C-alpha cells in the first residue's frame, strides 16, 4: 500500500495560510474592496478632461493607489521656497483626490543640485506626518525642466 502524504500536506497548512494572509492586503489595496476589479481614473484639477490629449496626466488613481506626477516650482526663489511650493501643491492634489499627506507611501525627490539637500530636508521634515513613507532623493543630471530647484512625485493610497 502506498504511503500517504496527508501529514506532510497538513504540516504545510500554516505556511500557506500565512503566505495568503500577507499577500491579501497588498492585493486588496490595489483592487479597492474585495472582489472589485481596479479601475484607472484620471483626477483632473478642473474636474473635466482638457480639450486636447495631454502629454501625461498629473494625478491618476488605480484602485486605492494614487499616483502624482512630478511637480516643480517655476519661479525665482531658493530651495526652501521651491520645496514649500511643491509640497503645498502635492497636498492640494492628494486632498482633491480623497487622500492626504499622511497616506503617502513613496516619495521621489529630484534636486537640481545636491547642495540643496539640507535646505530641502528642512522644509520636508514633518510634512508627511509622524510616520512618513519611504523616499528616494537624487540630483538630476542635466537639471530639472523649467528651472525648478526641486521636483517631487509620490504614490499614496485613498
């Protein structure tokens, strides 16, 4: 008579259950509510699409994930003024889409010059709440379009 693998199978049960429990929140986050397929939605500042097809959209959600494209500051000023302006614009976009600074999961910061790192950090500190998401900061080779000293994009949840 062949030896049964029933005990080996039962021993794997807890491992499979833990793996499923870990994967479920990430899937639910992207899908919204259980059983619902994620849907791409563009969040226009004016509430309606532009007449011409844009090169890209500034704010797009997919399920419960919200993506905000890079925002710069296109006026004369120092790194602190530029960083404050950019973070204020990000906050407006997040709130208009039903999110908040505290719900940001990932931030990318692009500096025109790495010497501005300390000044940017001074303004950045605390803007995403007591438990900020992850962040990457780089100095962009060749500069940032539009003579901005900083450009920031982010991913949040709704």
